[in-house]
């Protein structure tokens, strides 16, 4: 079984990290360029939701519409040959109607459920119903760091997920991913910053 690493959430100031971010297009100013997964640009989202471009919630960022039966996710790989302790800062908003699955079975074997190549070889950490999932690591290596975070449901305010992962070997490319459980509604990712030390 491959190794799993866990750590406590720490606070960091997003503005001080943005210039040093290891990922590309973390503010989505270039649409979904460099990102993979289930996120849509406001323009693409508006193709089936005409009012989206004038809606403050969906007029910017990367929009993830939750699926009623499967996990949704966004992810990006980036080169990394130095620094082994990674920190992530994510800002996001939730649609007012967001509802997450309460079925514990939907939160089992997350590494397989998020359908990112290579991640299925890892074990999964325990996730409680209603939690989001963040992970960073090299899926071709032996180590993957995982963490969960709990969104404030019913809030229309910008929320922040900040975390520093345990050290990961400086080997090959790394992949950062954010994943969301089955449910209804949308999660709008406004920015993602990844730094290392």
C-alpha cells in the first residue's frame, strides 16, 4: 500500500503567496487553461445557464457543478524538482442551493472515486459526509498527501481552504487536486495557490 501523509491546517496570507505559486492560471484569468477535470469557465457554463455571466456567483472563476452520483474534481500537474513541503490556499464560493450527499458509502475509497490517473493505487483517508477533499503528490511515486476540509454550507461569502502538507519527496511532477462529493449545486473556485519550501 502506498504511503499517505496527513497534516494540520495552518494559516497563510494568499497575497504573499500568489507570485510564488507553482501552478499556472491559478486565478483562472485564462479560463480553464492548464486545468483538467470537471470545472467550466463562466462562458462554457453559460451555454446551458444563460444568466450565468451576469450572476455574481458564476461570472468568474472555475465552476464545478456537483454530480448526484459521483465525485467531481479539478486538478493540475506541475513540475517540481525542489522544495518538499507544499502549501495550498484556495478561495471558493458555494451556490445557495448546494447540498451534499449524506450517504457514508459515497465517501469511501476516495482515491478511486476521483478518477485521476495513478491516484487509484493509493489508499484513502477517512472522510465524513459533507466534507471536501484536497490532495497533492506524485501519483507515479510512493507518496501522496491528503486532507479534508469542511465548507460552510448556506454561506454566500468567499471561503478559504488553507493547508500545509507533510514533506513529499522532490521527484517528478506533482498533481494538485480538489474534489467534491456527490450532491447538487455548484462550487466556484476563485483562486488556487500552491507554494513550496
